[in-house]
C-alpha cells in the first residue's frame, strides 16, 4: 500500500507499507523489536546515471513558455478548463550557445525571434532542456535509459531552481572571486539578475535568497562561518534573519562520506540564507570573514 504526502511540493514523500518475513532468524531476536531493512528491487552495474537533484517534470513543449512569471490569464472566458498537457521528465544541460531541444532524437529549430538574439554571456553558458527517460533509482541517482550521453554536462541545483526558475536557453554564469580559497560560488536560483529585475523585485518571483560557497577544505569553511558576525550558524535556514549552515557536519552528517561525495556535497561547502538585514552590512560581514581566513 502506498501513501503519498505533500503532493506537488519539494517535500513530497511516498511511503510503502511492506511485510518482511525472516527465513533465518538470528539469535537474540524477540517480538516487538525494531529493525531497519534495505529493500532492493533491482540492481544494475555500469549504467549511465544522473543525480536525483537534476531531474524535474514539466509539460511537454515547455521550452515555448515562460517559467517563473506567475501571471494569470487575461481571457474573459474563464469558465473553460484548460486542456491537460502531457508531462515529460527532463534535465537541463549546459551549452555554449542557444539552440533547440533534442527530443526523441530530433532537434527542434530555434524559431523564437527573441531566442535567436540571445547570446551566452562572456565566459558564460546557457542551459538547454533535454527530455530523458529514466529507469531504476538509488538514494542519490537515476538510471538513464535514453536522452543523455556520456560527457553531457547536467545542471544540479535546488528544487526551486530546477523545477521553477531555469528556462530553455537561459544564460547562466560562473562567478569568480579574488580570494584563492573560494573555489566557486553558486547562485542556487540559477538566475542571471538583470538591472531591470533588480529595480522591480515584485514582478520577479525568481529572486532567490539562498547562496552556496565551497572552500578547498573543511577548516577554511568552519573558520569562515566562525568569523561571521551577522550570519547565525543554524541547522534550519527557515528564519527571516541571515543564517549559515555547514551541511557536511550538520544537516547531512548522518550520510557516509562517500555518499556525500557522490551527490557533490563536499566538506568545504557552506550554505547561506540571506535575511532582512541591510545588504551592505551583509556584504561587509562576508568580506570580513573571507579576509580572516
């Protein structure tokens, strides 16, 4: 029996009620004892796989629509129900320039006039929608049946970034920093914020307040967190104040080190949640902590 909760959200969970019969009962087992069991339905070796965080589901042909706007319909006749659209599983792959969508072995043409004018930013990339078919899954990866090839660069990010914010041919950039210890900085919303969007945040629902910074080792990450004055160390990043978390020793400490490595969670990674404080004060706090390393 399957029971699903929080349908349609990032917290959606499906629980299955199962009965397990022990054929060879170990000594010391008594009725009423609790136990943990790993249920393996299938196992495959040497398959192409992608991280669970990379896969999302959108209506087929979603590259022709705009995501993240949240605008209602202007039609006067609102009594007609919209036709149900066929859904497809997809990922976002990184490319050097805008292009069409490779679906079922056929590449669509880039016929959007605005799309033709889009160019990848200097030293930057764009993302393309890529429909895929997946097979069995583990706790961290899906088996890829078709749609991807070895060497394809797939975007992995937060639920919001992958499921709502990213769009076909959207430009993404890599931010560099003068500090040698700062290897990479990732805007989890995966959005390139243009000046007009900064001036009109009410019409830009894709604005994100989550930021990840990866240092070369755990000591630098912890020292950075310790030297922050405004950002508060916390396991949950759900408050209105600015918070910081070190996942490897906090939220994901129960995962084995090799599993954390597979999902891209290094010991040098810290996550920041930007709160309601003054932006200049927060930037100064971060710069001061970086300079102390």
